[in-house]
């Protein structure tokens, strides 16, 4: 038995690599301000080119992949908790948003999406054209 195993310091944890055809799911925070719905997700280790954000009037979908830079033998791990591979998350929004005005930024591995709420009380007048 290895000295680390004897001391009880070796803690094998569940591997977080999924089969190629399965995707992991991001953890998120979603909240509102009077004007916006906000979404945040930790996407550390994901390149911007590997991240896709889609917005409709009532849904946000995040997709991407986090690639391991170096393969490590499973027997060499003491802890293996990080998720590697493709991930996605679709979020049904509690209120309709203006998808054309949505903004997404990433800073220090934190993705922040600002979704302006649609003002359903706002009335738009249409000018009738004579044909």
C-alpha cells in the first residue's frame, strides 16, 4: 500500500467526464432588477470561441466546451472533481426580454448576461400609410 493510502489522505472522487454524446449542465444564478433579468454562470477554462449564447424573447441557451489541456492517468489523481467536455443549459425566463438588446460579457471566468425586460405596458402607435 502506498504511504498516502495508508495515511487515509487519498480521496478518490467521481470522475466528471461524460461520454462524447452527453453534455454537462452549467450551474447558474438568475435574478432580476427593475429593468433587466440577469444570468451568471462560471465558465472558467472555456475559450470565448468555444462558448455560444442564444437568446429568444423567453429563453437563454448556453453551450460550450471545456477542454483539458493535458491528459492525466486516472491512477495519478488524488481528487478528480472538475468537469471537462461539452456543456449546455437552457433557461426559461420568468418574463419576456428584448433579445436584440441583450448583452453578454465574460470577466475572470464569470459569464454575465443582461437581458432587458420588455415593457408590456408600453403602447406603440402605428402610422397608417395610404396605398
